[in-house]
C-alpha cells in the first residue's frame, strides 16, 4: 500500500454511515483487502472494515479490487485460462428446500458433452446441504486437494470439486467470521467471483436482485470471457422452472438480459424440508432417472446454460430482453 495511504485513512472514508461513506477505487480496494487478508492483520481493523462495508454496500469496482486481492492469496492461482470450454459453478449458499438440480445438470454436462466443470464451494454450510454433502455420496465427482490437482483433473475433461478452504484459506477464514459478526459480508460475493482456475465460463447464482448486474459488471472488469448470473434457487446457481426475474449474460464487454418462458410447472418449494436427509434421497432418485416435470425443466435450462458457458450456442428457446 502506498505510504501516504493507511488503513485508518481508508476505513475513515468507508465508515461514515449510509449517506457519508465513500466508495474506494479498484486499486484502493485491492490494496486494503490485501493488507487485511494477511495472517497478522489487526482484528479490530478487519472487523471494522467488514461491518463498514456491510453497512455501505460494495460497488462493482470495489468487488473487482477485492477479488483481485483474494486471488493473490489463492494457493496456486492459475493466471492462464483453464481449457477454453471449462465452466466454474460456485456453490456457496447450500440448499434446504429442494435438492441441488444444478449439480445433477453439471454431472450430465460433464458425462454427455465432456465439458470440464469445476464445482467450487465450502464443505460445511450451517443448516443446509452443501454441494459436497451431495456430491460425495451420490456421484463419481473427484474432490481436488489443491488448485493444481483440480487443474490436472480439468485437463482430463472431468467434473471436479474444490473447496474454498483448500483454494483460498485466507478468504475462507474471513467467511467463517460470520459466526462472530452475526451477518454475511462481501467475502461471500468475492468467493463467488474468485474462479481460482480461471475458467472461461461461469454460472453464478445470487440471493438479491442488485447483485445480478453488479456481479456481471465485476466479471466484465475482471475480463471474464463468459458468465451467466441470475437470482438462483436459495442463492445457488440453479435456474427456476418458472420464468426468472433476472438473468444477465455477460460475454466480454457485452451484457445482455435474457429470459425464457415460464414452464407452468409446480413452483419452487417455499418451505424448509423437515429433514435434510430428504434432499439426499431426492438427489439419488434424480440421478437414477426418476424425475418430475419441474425437475426436468430445471435440468434442461441448466444444461443449456452450462453448454453456452462452455462456449456453445445461445440456448434454444431463450430470448434477449
């Protein structure tokens, strides 16, 4: 960080409340977050920063800077692109209402179309089934032990799981602070954007409407070749059977809003399942080919999305808004 710019100076600019806080530029955001990701970062400064950003909200330029900083802490980050057809699917929300159809679609896309796919997530998500909870029990997905290992598996056109604790321990530690802070922080958004293997395509789901355009803008700033970002089921990168509120298709500098027609099937479940083990059973059922109409519609949408992200054609029956 330049000598004339200090952490207290930057904190003083962002911690002035909703109406007085300033946004950092990309370089300032990168430098500040790089300092606070260090093992010896001052815990008081780190906590103040995370809460101040939570209250202020983060801009696309800040998120781009934060993501660049976090990538520099990834263990073996790949600055070169993974295979051009590779797709990253970041899964950091987990499921508690219905099983993870996006994971089944990814398995099918890998098996049927030989698309190299990286599932990036966290092994444990409180009160929810994580991606790895489901993948480890019901498929042949191999868990990578490092970014380098994941890269080797991707070169073999395989679907691979990589945990954030192994790809970027520094960012993982920040996300775990939620138990002490009581709220999510922008670190969750950075994890979704991290793309530690630098895959050419990305499928990204978010919880809140404003983040659709914001993350698309960030990917443009990060020179991501292709990404599809949308309001995902339970915050995961899973499209709905019914018509989506927002789907942003980012291709280099181009950004399109896209849509598809409502399938007219049953809506996504609103209630939490009584037992998370039911999600395991549903995952196994669908893997074995027993699928209802809503599930099949979602699988079709997801497979079209993954094939596009891998460099394929614009999805059939979709349209630009």
